[in-house]
C-alpha cells in the first residue's frame, strides 16, 4: 500500500520553461527511488497561452496522472483561476504575492496559500527573473519536506552540462532561497512528507517517444526520415542527437511523402529504416505505404496520433486514427498495426516491429498518441538480454550463388520469399509498384495476380499464429471487464486500483495488436465476461467496431471521450460505477 | 567487362515504334558499358509514365516507384549505400509536375545521383494531356482550347536551385546523349539530364523533325563557359528557333553523403547491427 503520494502542478505562460521545471521536479523524485508520471498540456504556440506540467509522485508503481492536485505552483493568476477546482482537500497554492494577489474568497477554505516572492528571491540570489521557477521548486521541496540534495543533483545535470557550473550554481542558489524562505516563513505549515526510497533500483525517467527511439536504435535502425509534426517530432530530435554516436542517418525531408519514400528506399537498399509522423502526415504517406506492401519492402512507421480531422487540436491527445491505420492506402495488402499502451511496450514493440517488418517483408505501423508519446514515466531499465535481431529471409551471397535462379517474389509455402539487396551478384530484381510475377517482372496475367495476392496474404496467416496480441490484467473471475487499446492503459490500470480497494473484481483486456487481430483471445474474454465496458479516446468507438468485425460480438457498454484530453482514472472509475449502478436497475 | 548484351532483357520494350524512349534506353546502356559498371552495382529508380517502364528492359537492380516519387527512393538508397551507381529516370509529368517538390530539394541536397528526365512535353501513357513542359497554347485532350499556363523551364530551375550538373540531351542524337549520361554519372553530385524525347503518338508539335532543325550543341560554342552561372542562366532561357543541348552548368560542391561522418568509413548498409549497446543511453535517462 502506498505511504506517500502527491500530485504537483505548475502553470504559467508558454515560453517560460514550464516543461523543463516540471521535468526537474519529476526527476528529483525519480532519483529518490519514487515512481513518477508527468504530462504537459500546452497550446500550439511558442509564446503566450497557458501551459501546465503535472507531476504525480508515489512510492508504488503508477501508470498515469490523476486529476486531483496537492500542490499548485501558479506563476500567474490564470493558473489559479483555471486549476483551483482541481486542488485536493487541504491542498496548497504556491504563488508570488508580489506579482499578483489571491483573494481568500476566491478559493476554497481548505486550500492553503503560500505566498513566496519568487521573482524577488530569484534576482536577489543573483539570477534572472526566469529563475523564479527554481525558487518555486525549492519552495515545493520545503513544503514536501524532501531532501533538497536530489533537486540539486538534477539541476546540476540539466544546467551544468553545456552551460557550465556557474549557471548550475546560480540555479541551485535560487532553489535554496525558495526552500529557506518556506522553511522559515511557514515553520508550522503541515508538510506532505515524502521520503526517498533507499536502495531502490535505478529507473529511467523517459517518454514514449524516447522509448520508441531507443527501441529503434537497439533494433539497428540505420535510417530515420521524418517531417516535423507534433507529437512525433521528439523521435526525430532524439535520433538526430544520436546520429554520430550510433551511426544512423537522420533525414528531415521536404514533406511526409518524401519521408516515407526515403525510408522505403533505404530499406530496399538493405538497412533497417523507419519514419514517424502524426495523422496529417500519415495521410500524405498513404500511397507509399501501399508501395511498401506491393514491393514487400520492410518498413516501420510511427503514427503518433493527435485529435483530427485536418489540423485538429495539434498539441492534444486522441485515439481516432485506428481505422485509418488499418486501412491506409488503396488496394489490399497485409500490414501490422501494433498499439503499445505504455513506455515499456513502446520500447519492446518498436524493437519487435523491425523483426516483424523484415521477417514478413511488410509495413508495420506503431500507433501511439500524444499522451503516450510525450508523457514521462519512471520505468526500470529495459531488459536487453533476450533481444535478438532477426532479419528473416535476407539472402546471403553464398546462398545466391547456390541458387539456379533467383525469384524475388517466389510463391512459397509461408508466403515469404528470399530478399536480395542491390550490389549482390545474382540477386538482380526490380521492385515494382505494378503487379509482378515471381521473377519481379511486371505482369497483368489474371492467374499470376491471384497467386501474388494470395502469396502476400499467406505471410499474414503465418504471422498471425506467431503473435499473442492481447494482454489481460486483474482478476480472472472478474465481474466486470474493461477493454481498451493504447495509452488509455495507464488510466485504466489506475482506475482498477479504486475498484480493487472496494473489493470489486475487475479485469482489463488490452488489445496490443490491432492487426493481426487477436480474435480468439478477445472472443474468449467477451464470451466469458459478465459485463464488458469499452473505453476509448474517440467518438466512434473504433476498437468496438473492430472487435465486432473480428469476433461478431458487441461490447455491453462504451465509455468514450473526445475532448482532446486523456481520461483521468477518477473519470473512468465514476463512469464505470455509473454503468454498474445502471445495470442494477 | 560489362557488355551491351548482358544489360539487355529477353522482353523487348513496349514503347511505340519511333518513341524517343528507345534512344534514351540505348544511350543509358551504352553509358553503363563504356563506364564498365558491374550491373549489380547499378540501381535504376523510375516513376510512373512511359519512362517508368524503362527499368523493365535493362538488366540492373531497379525500383519502379510511384508517380513522381523517384528521387526520394533514389536519394535514400544512395545514402545508405554510396557504393552504388544510382540513376533516377522519370518523365516531365512525373518529375516537374507531381514530383516537383522532391526535384528542388534533391538539387539542394546534392546527393550523387543522376536524374534522367524523359521530357516529351505531354502525358503519353494516359493518352495525351498537357504536361508541365507543354508549350503555351498547346492543344491536348485536357486543353482543347490550348494550354493557358506557360511551361516550366527545368534547366533554369535547376541552375537556380544550385544543381551541380545541368544538361539537356536529345533522344534523336544517341552518341551525344550517351556522352551526357556518362558525364552525369561521373559527376560527383546531383546531375540533371533533361532529354528532349519526342512522343510520336500524342505530341504532334515537338517532333523529331522539330528538334532536328533547332538543336545545337553547347560544346561547339567556343566561348561558352559552363562553369559560369550567369552565362548558363542566359542559355537556359533560350528556346524557340534555336534550342541548346549539352552541359549548361557544372560546379563542384561536397555531396550530401560526403558530409556524413557516419558513413565516411563504411557504407551504412555494411554496418553491423547484431549487438548494439544502448546501456549508455539508458543511463542518460536516470
């Protein structure tokens, strides 16, 4: 059971380092052995507009944010106005009373107000006004009664590196001034005590996108091409920063069409290649994804969703591209769609995606969303011990020599044919966008057409038997079964904690692979559940439709949300409760 | 030694008899033979249109891509294996219409590929519509009252985009075109060879005869300096009674791949990937 836990939120105008400050706060606790989760919410603006960063800290594993905030750091009045209702019972607001005032009547009586002269302390400790964020961090540490040395170590890493020791020292001084101020001024204030967990294992503080990038590097991805688009851009940034250290070519292209085609070209020429984008860019990639399907060129594509259609809500979250990922491009060809639900799955499934793409010579789409791609969580170091590269039927020069003739698109039993790469003697072939025969020659012959279509889909059959595409969490004999995919996994697992406390038996069916769809497992769960509730961050219950398509079964209830924000566990709990109450009637 | 026969396929081209594409295919084969390039080290990337079929009738590695999408495929293939000779072929609709964006950026990048454009000023495979290089007033199925737009000038565009090798050939002059392709392949950097390629079925204006009367060779112009950008630009604007062919402009600039230390020792495709250690990266997140 948890002993410690709190949610801390900082809010202010965009462009004032809110996200960095939030990350420093989170890492401070992650390094103390605690579990953290954070998320930022910002408008699609560089400056101006309202920005927040929310960090949740606990002493047991956590999977998402929760709604109620214990400490709100308000860098401006707007933060108070917008978020005062999220503050938990007896929660606190840290603000700069010399910048703006909060009338006692504006906030609930139980909320404690801590006026700390953030700007003044920042300048008095020799820094710029922007260092007020560090003063606020120090003040927060005092209120939490947490060892400030953890904070200092993070500040040293964040500001020490390129900017040098001097800058780090200034920031540490600013933090200390906030810390001391609260300790002295609010001597008797009740603190939220959080203690470091000694001897806990090292954990990474990492986002889904960073985990995807690490998975790609580990898988030997040697070419990443992309056009900037939120929320996929941080994959581009991360990989570009490691370009020289890890010998990978990272190419920002003129558009997403070029991005996906370059990845196809690189893969065709023999390296593992990936591209990444969000829904709008993915729309542009549609035709080329079919080209990868037709030419049987391995390809990994990251689709980090955001609310659409068109430009939608560029910096928010939604799960509305599931059907699109399943059906992108004209014609019929097999593809894989995998939907990681957490950071670990982002890493492992990206690694797997490269193996699958090469083993089955088809496009693999990894579908994420803003919440998963950009939120941080503390996770154990990834287990690299069992990871094995499998390049499938990539043919060796020796094998080519032994062959009488090379048929690039040979109609084999498993549908997978040997693949050569340019420069290999005796392996000449022509990857063709047109239908082609076994030798890769363009052919409009009717019988050949059927043979080649069947061959391509045969691969998928084999692949289907190899993948366990669904996971089950919770009580096997549950009264109620929640069903979801992707990033809602976190909030769902958190909501289940509330039910478990009430001794209500509950389980969660996570559909990890959308294609190939784990129909047997899903069907089995649906047939053996009393009540099934689908939870999706979209309007049209897309997974619900897919389930019906593959199993013939309906879910009993749907909880849907499409306001561009992730479900909070509390919301899922309340909605599920409503369903249960309704069901009793 | 690479010879003409081994580059030839059993199947014969399905282009119309007399089409300019035959000349381009033969010039390309001649160039590969004269350069003695092993066929497995040659990659031809094509798009869609009559030109898109070219790789079917030449024995090398090939990627027949989507309409307008030759250059991204060709560029990436070259980046991950710079030991390949990469040749992109496309048409005027393919490269100067739907693929125009890629064209400009490929020149900016200066990746060492050779881009041969079969420029017949018409859409042939779709049976005769106006193309980006169709002349103003040109009547086609899609412009029965005459094309209103003025044509793209690919040579001027390439010079303005700092392409490092800009040439125009004529499908009716095989030896000259062969030479241009050889120079283009030998050139370190992006090489554009725009080829006047009469379409005998749908372009009744820009015929072999039309060009025979008009073309003249820049190399015969004693005073012409093809390293002078301003002069090159002037020549690029020449079109009408006299049409220059040959190398308009040549310059030296580091290729994109030369700027990548990751591949300075070994082509990317030869890098080992079996056991990449990311433990250091994980530590950075702690």
